[in-house]
């Protein structure tokens, strides 16, 4: 799995987890979904993604978006 796919998979898991927590615990968990969305948006413009740096440090192969 390359870094691009790992970042997208991680973002998807966090968003789904946030929705489940918002449904069963508190609607405030939707702020986590907002955070993920804003982080993906800024990564699209700046090319910087903390999750990509983490996955690179863990040994994932480089992708096209994040190297």
C-alpha cells in the first residue's frame, strides 16, 4: 500500500468512526469529521499532510500525491 492510499483509508476510517461516535455518544464528535475534511482540503493545496509524514516514517511506499 502506498502513502496516498494509506492517507485516504485513514481519513475514511476516522470519518466513519466520527459519525458512529456522533450517533451513539455526542454530536460534538462531528467536529472530528470537520477537522479531517479541512486537513484534506489544505493538503490538496499545500501538499503537506501530517498523516502522510507518519505513514512515510512507518515505511509505506511513496505515492503520486505525497512523497
